[in-house]
């Protein structure tokens, strides 16, 4: 699948999330990161252009609630697939936001199965495309949460990846 096709798949998977205005914008999340008050959504100021993502995404992503995060994921995915050599840290922020541990309310577990498949496909491109400057980080994130038998995936939540609950527990400490 081409990166263009994957971008289209992401837009389709997150279509309902994009249709609603986010509770917290990237601009607002960046303000929170700077200890300022976030402003509300403004369709003129919060257009998800490359410049907007480059200005706010890296600093804002840790502050977004799950609904707002899903609103921006297709734009972030599209940007990452078009900028495999991203010097602006947008892709690095996206990949970091896909790492465990999950939060309460959950960010990662709030994705549908279709959205998860898109995320895995994007991480796969970032991990294995020779043009990607994020190969090592994307591989790490895949291993931590997104592949079968991932290191930190909560298997108690019903994921059937062929591993038992005890497989997800660290070994006992030597005394």
C-alpha cells in the first residue's frame, strides 16, 4: 500500500473524529505546555496546515484528551507519511504519543480496531521505510504496544495475541 493510500485510509478511519471540533486544539495544548490558558477552537487559527502542525504538535500532544487526539491523528499521520525526514519534530511527537503507558481516560485504548490497524500500518512505514529518520523509535513503539505480544500491552483487557496474562508480567526479582 502506498503512503498516499494509507493517508486516505487514515482519513476514512478517523472521519467521525475529524468532523467534530476538538475539545483542546494543538494551539491550546501548546499554550498549556507553556503554562498559559488555552484558547478555544477557532476554525481560522486552527486549520491543520503543515505550518500549524510544525508550530504546535510536538508540545501539544501530551496535553490532548483522547477525543481531541483522535481529531488530529489523520493530519499528523498524513504529515508523517509526507515528511519521512521530518526535521520539525511533528512525526517524533506523533510517535511519542503512541507509546505506553496508556492514561485514564485512555488514549491508545480509545481507538477502534480499524483505527488501530491504521496506526500499526503507519508505524510500520516509519519503522521500515529506508527514508524514515524515525526507524528506531517507531520500531521501539511497535514492540512496546502495537505488535502481537507487545511488551506493555494490557492483555487483561481481552486482547488475544496468543500470550497469556502471566506472559505480560515481569519476571520475579532475584534476591
